[in-house]
């Protein structure tokens, strides 16, 4: 484990860019559904340097989570799993059913993403019936047409 690790919560993409001191692509720039652009961000900070972030937003009884990034020098140290676990277990999101869209971007690989979210208790959504309570069929279809995957935690469908 790396010492001097903290999590900061920022309320917008603009705040995230300010913390990173550079322009960052929005979730929709990366191919996520546009609703993800309204996320708040959980920023992993090590020795006063932001090294990773992930997003979340609550809609009704669901927490949409995703758009996770770990800066290259910090990869391979278990920080991706740590960041997702800290976000998911926060008091803010603890009791919500979590939905994530896996999007193999920024030098990531789907197999790695699948391994991480599986360990955290997510299950892959294989049919629209598993998510018809949170999205319309066109949103579902567009996610899978873009070679992304939807994963759901605590799924009873």
C-alpha cells in the first residue's frame, strides 16, 4: 500500500480539471452515455498529487458509477481496485444498487476491467430486461453497439 493516500470529492468535470491542472476528456468524449457527464468525481491523491479518479451519480434508487482513470505512473499497484472499493463503500453510495458501463479506453483492457468489477460483486448485464428499470432500450442498445458493457451490482433480475 502507498502511504499518504486520500480521497477528495469534486462536484463537476470542471472542478476535476482544475484539480488535475489540465484539460481532461468528458465521459461522453470517451464514449460513455451523455448522462455520465453530470457525475461527481472521487479523486485519489497520493502525496498531494492526484493520481486517479472515478465518477458517480445517483438517479432514483441507482448509483451510476464509472469513468475511472489511473495515471500511468501509478498503474499496476492495485489503486484501481482500491479507488472503486472506496467509492462503492462510501456512506454516500453504500446502499444503492450500482450500475457501471465498462469502456476499454485510455490504454485499459476489457479483461482487466472485468476482473476488477467482478471482484467487487458486479454481474454482467446480458439482456435489456435486467436494466429496463433504469434505462430505455435505445440507451441500452447504443452502449452495446459501442462495444461497451453494462455491469450491475446487487442485481435481482
